[in-house]
């Protein structure tokens, strides 16, 4: 999860930009930035590059599948009761795709459109490249 924050003490995020999954987060970040040799930066990479060096202070949070359990459980209580009962009958198991979906539903990142039908707009201060 990549977000901006004005707090260096807390783990809160002012704006959540993106939620994604990867087996190798370093390579995935290079791909977003267009530094993997395949293509140029995508929307997230362009945002990071356009707002450097300020974006150097943005928070990157990485979770294991087990660490996502509270997010998955919080998301599941928002589902209709028959769906909740279905998951409970399966022992409340979940996978990385469901964990990603739960993080998206709970945090509503600006740049994710899949599984996030109404993402909030990018805050005004991030809509334009800052003056240098």
C-alpha cells in the first residue's frame, strides 16, 4: 500500500494511492516506475516521479498474508449475511486476492480501479506536477 502522510509518528495515511500485490515488491516498484526495461512509468510511477523528492517521504506498507487477516475480517462483516455464513462454513480461509480486495474496499485507493468502482479523486495538490 502506498500512501502520503504528514505524520512521521503514526501509521495513518492521509491519502491512499494504490493497493497491489507482488511476490517481489522491489521488481514491482521498478515496473511501476518504468525502470524494468519493459515500458515507461504507469500512472502510479508517474505520480511518484512527478512528486519527487516529496514522494520519497510517502509511506510504503507491506503486509504478509497473515497480517492481512484483520483487514479481511473487517471487510467480510460488510458483506451480506449469507456470504458471511458461507465464508465461516469454509473456516474463514482467504487468499492473497481476497486480502488485496479487502485492502481496496477498506482504504479506497485513488489509483486502483479494479475492485474499486468509485475511487476517490486524487487530491488537488497531486493532480499537477509541482513547480520546481
